[in-house]
């Protein structure tokens, strides 16, 4: 049974999942502030540092979880599920950092409406991921399991919204942007931002699998 499996006293995987999810949301909020204040170089650099800090903290937790898997005989959920979940969550944090890095490396001069909308959807996805992750330790309760599944559905819908925004943005970009270099820059940014929501959906699918198998 789900709660019949006892965790070693020195490893609480659910606590580590929650901490990682907190850092994902921290990174997402910092990136959103970077986008909102892009015209202010000092603020842009400040929020970029905050993104990097949150991603680094998430990386350390990922390493801790993967290390603990090698030392823990009995785990609360399937060992492969733990491995896949923490590493897919880490992909989300990495992609947020990649988006900030790409903007800096490509010397993007201004934000577009599509970047703002995709960023907003990415933040909402990350926030819903955190909610779903926080419910994992209590899914033996039927109402909590249902809430987790509902949250996963919300993430799927947000990802679909991001798909539509990106398709519209790409169409507009190729029809209206005369500068090939700017087109290449913006295309890369749009794709990275949409991939954040894709990876959040991957996390939701993994959580859904855990819920269905263990609740």
C-alpha cells in the first residue's frame, strides 16, 4: 500500500519534491519580472541572477534526490517514478534559465506581446505544477487524489493555450518581421517558452500516473 512503505528517516522524497517545485516557481516569477522590466538593464540583470539562483537551488535538490535513490531501499512510490519526476521537474527549471540566457546571448532588444503571453502561461503552469506536487504525499485520500488529477488537467489546458499562442506568434513573425536576424532570435525564444509548458505537461502526466497507480 502507498503509506505502508516507510521512508528512511534521513530521506523524505515528498519534501524534496515540494522544495524543488518552490524553486521552479521562484525561477518562473523572476523570469516574468525580467520580461516585465526588460527595458531597465539593472532590473533585467537583477532578475536574471534570481533565475540563475533558483535554478541552481533546484539542481542541488535534483542531485540530492538522485543520490538518495541509490541509498534508499524502500521508497514511497516506484523508484523509476521518483527518478523521472524529479528530472522532468528539473528540466522545467533548466528551460526557464535557458530562456533568460538566450535573451541575453541573442541580445534581444524588446519584448513582444507573444513573449509576454507565453511567459504568463509558463508561470501559471509552474504554479499548478507546484500545487500538484504538494498533493502527492496525501493522495491516499480520494478527494486529494481527485484534486491532483484536476490540477494535472489544468496544466494540460494551459499547455494547449501556449501551443495556440505560439502558432499565432510564429505565423505573425514569418509574415511581418523583415529582419531575418530578429526573426531567428524571436523564433528561438518562442520555442523555448512553449517548451516550458510542454515540460510542465510532462510533469503533470507523471504525477497523474503516480496518482492512478497509488491512490
